[in-house]
C-alpha cells in the first residue's frame, strides 16, 4: 500500500494550480479548462482558504443563473477544506474521499502545502498495485518464480 508521498512522486505533473479568492469564477473556470483540471485550490498569502471545483460552478453559478464574470471565487468556494498528510495511505485517502464525496485532497506536511491528489490519482495507483499482484500471482502459478 503506497503512501501519499509515493503517489505524489509518481505523478507526471505535480503543479498545484490555484487562484486567489478575488479571482472571477470565469477566470477560474478558464484556468481549469486550460490546465485540464477539475479543481483549484484557493490560496491567500500562501495559505489554503478554500477549494473551487467544477461541481461548485455547475451547482452555484450555472444552475442559479449567476454571472461567472461578476461572481468571485470566494463567494462560492468551499471554505472547509479537508486534507491529508504525506504519510497517509491510498486506502485512507480513498475512504476519506468516498465518505465525504470529495474528488481532490490537498497534501500538507507540517502545515505546508506540498501537493494535491485526485480520485483519479488514487484509482490509477490502486490499479497499478492490483496489476502488479496479478502479474506476481501469474508467475507463481506458472512456476517461474526465481
């Protein structure tokens, strides 16, 4: 079972995309589209003050008929952001995400932001682990264990 630190190291792109709370929702959605991400951390003075997701846009702007150009991220972001530590396992993260219906978790090490993991990162890691186990079992069954 891999730790969050190991999962972060295996990510091709470790960029933490973020916006300020005063960013317009339009500009935030535009950035998400450009970077092909589903969430942005909202940072102020280097500290996490929220998270803004595609779900926030769909439910709090589009469905309510608000203007994404006039609405600021701080007005619709999620302020209570759950996070994980680098020592936590993929299984712990998956449980946290499932129980709380989350798709993204910031990773903090002694209060410092070091990464962001998504449900996709966890699924990719779990599939990789299962493939390794299956390959090992195939070799064992075939009798070609060295």
